[in-house]
C-alpha cells in the first residue's frame, strides 16, 4: 500500500487576473513562467522547419518521377521545376505547394502549444478551450452572405466603369477549372486556419502574456502577416486592414472562430472566382478605389460579427483555473484528516481522540529504535490465561 501524499498548492493568481481574455490565456496556467512563451515560439518554429523540409522533399520526389512536370521546358530538363522563380497560382501544382507550405503550420503550432502552452490545448482556439462550432457556423454564414453581396456589388460597379475597367483578356484561368475548384475547397479552409492559429492565436497569446493591453497583441503581429504577402502598397494596406480586423475580432469574441470564418470565405471566394477566370490570381497590384471599398467592407463585416457575437452571448473571457484539491489519503478505514494520533499509522482503524494514549515504558534517555513500538508488548505469562480453544 502506498504512503500518503499531497500535491503542491497552486501558485497564487496575480491581483486583477480573475478573468482572462484570449490574448492572456497563457497566464491562466499556474505553472506560467516568463520564458515559456519564448520556448513555445522556438519549439513551434523548429517543428515548422522540420515539417517544411519533409514536405518539400516529398513534393520534389513526386515532381521528378512525373515527366509531365517537364513539359513546360522545351529542352525537357528535369530541373525546370526548381529553376522557375515565379509561382503560377493558376497551376494546380504551384497552388498545392503554396497551400501545403502553410497548412503544415497547424501541426507545428499545435505540438508546440501542447508541450509548452496553456492547458487545455484548445485554448489556442478560444477561451472555451475548444472550437465553438455553433458560433463558427454563424460567423461562416454571415461572412458568406456579406461577401457574396460585396463581390456582386464590386462586379456591378466595375461593369459600370467605377474604379476602372479591367483588362479581362489578360486574365488567365487554370487549365482545368473544376479540378482547381476542388483543390480550393479542400485546401483553402486549412490554409486560412493555419494562418489564424499562428498570427491571431499563438502570436497574440505570446505577446499578451507579457503585455496586458490588447492593442499590443492585436497590432504587433500585423507586420509579420502583412509582409508575408507579395502585393504593392495598396494591396499591403488592404492586408493590414484585414489583419487588424481579424485581431480585433479574436480579442472581442474570445476566439479565432470569427477571424477564421472571415478569412476562409474571403480566400475561397477569390480562388473560386479565379478558377472561373473572373479574377487574376497572379495579380500583385491594386488601386486606391479597390483599397477603399475593401477597407469599408472589412469594417462593415467586423461590425456585423461583433454585433452577432454580443447578441448570442459569445464568451469573451475565461475564469481562473480552479485550485487543485489535496487527494484523500489511501486508507481502508473512514477517518477524518489529519490523523488524530501522531503515532497512529495512516492505514490503522480510527481511534477515539478522547481516549488516553498509552504511556511509553521505555526509559526517557533510551527511546525505542526505529521500527519498534513505543510500548513493549505485554508478557502473556503474567497476564490473562491463554485461550487454547481451537
């Protein structure tokens, strides 16, 4: 039988930290230390680099063993895939490579958070410790309706000559639109979820663990997200506005669901329009009117999602982790704690606290050795007669 044991008491919670918004969730754990966010970031980066190398090696081998990938090179060189500097986002191969290089951020950040992040690991997604599917579905539906209206209005204004007339002859769609649309539907949600987990999940919680005000957690990851896109100044400003809105939604709704929904619907609509030849997927330039309309729509969608979350009482914060209770002593007898008699074994039957304790018969200067009883056993020859009944 094992000996009694107690857990260490939980660390005291800092004053004023009785509720934790999303960006402060790493502070919610009792074992939080200042260096844990740094270790989490480094571990996640290491996982990403390892996974990236593995995925690129797999793609390289598949590309080399498939002669169809050399057809674009008139010389038939097998290294043409590697020497091509520009990605063609209408090519299923380039599109898949791009999506895969981003999707691998999901297992990388998840494993790092599992090792060094807050518990449960679902706090990387929301204050509820899980993906709130009902709220996520509502955000997806709202984003779909508003984005459909936005793109319809945008095409209508473009047809009317507002904002300039695009050169549709220069737009080149994928060779197989149906197959490309299938890739978009399968890969785009995971690509958007990966970016949100990193830029609005991990980075916001890392910064928020050190800096309490939410503006730091919302704004500081924006440059990393913005300069990961290869656009001109108008396109980068558009991405910046989107990143700020996504960060605000994450803080305001207590999770990534709204930002993920907005991101998924935006990218899916754009890629599907590109599959139909209505949008140039390789375009890197924009204009001031396009920027203005996009920023206004992003603000409108953000406002609608915030109102929807308030109407449905979506949780914004998490309470403190309940203090750990001491486990009961492992014993066969019901007994109140602590043990009333210090010399009583924890597995012994309960004793009456009011009963007098036996006095030690050993000399005061010669206490019993360890393992021996405090009172010598009675000699049966001088005591009661022995009972020889069998």
